[in-house]
C-alpha cells in the first residue's frame, strides 16, 4: 500500500512549486527605455526582480518533491524486487516519464530565473537606435508550471504503481521441492 504521508508530502511540495512558478510568470521583469537627465544617451530601467526568487524557490521545492518520491521508492532500482505484471510495467514507464517531466520543469525554471536576472547595461548615444532591453520571454515560467503539474500527476501514479508491484512479491513463490523441514 502506498504511503499516504509520502503522497501528501509530494502533493504539498508540488502545489507550492506550482504556485511559485505561476507567481514568477506573473511578476517577471519588464524594462523600459529611459533617457538620462542630460539627454545624451538612453538606457534600460528594469522593474522588480522578485520573479527570479520565485523561480529559484520553485526549482528547489520541485527538487525536494522529486527527492521524497525517489527516496520512498528507493529510486526504483534499489530495494526488493517487484512483482512481474502490469503494475511493474506501468511503474517503469511512469518512472522514466516522471524524470523527463522533472528535467524539463527544472530546465524551464532555471533558465527562466537566469534569464530574468540578467539585466543589460547597454546604452546608446542620443539619436542612434534605442538600446536592446533584454527581457525574459513570456511563458517560460508558465511552461515550468505546466511540467510541474504533469510531474505531480505522473510521480503520484508512479509511486502508487510501484507500491502495488512491491507489496505482494515473493521471490521464490513457495517451495518447488519436497519440504524437509520436519525431518532432522
């Protein structure tokens, strides 16, 4: 039977990571071109950089969620053998899918945080082309949030299938020969 504590812990971590990723998307940095006081050049002025912190927070909370699932299932490869059948097959497939979704979500969150934290210091002399104020593209943190949600679903189902395949497996299935335990 799957541990309800593990399922609840993963749920809480993933909800927090999802909320932080959505907040990061909503609060990502924007820039505007501003002339200096002497009107000699233009430069970029960025607003709040809070979404970088939200993105990094979501990154680490999602990592904690993945660690909880992998420790609880012994990363699928360690521990007792699993019972052959549909539950084991689903557990293998969902294990791989879980890691793919986790990797994509982490890349989106990390890349979004790094790109959002990058502020150009580029200036142009008055009359030239306006400066290129580099900003994070819309939807990077949202993609991370979407993959957090998908990872949540897949990791919960993976853990349930893993637990189901693990609980009733007996490595030898009983004795295949005549029992000699009572004869000494």
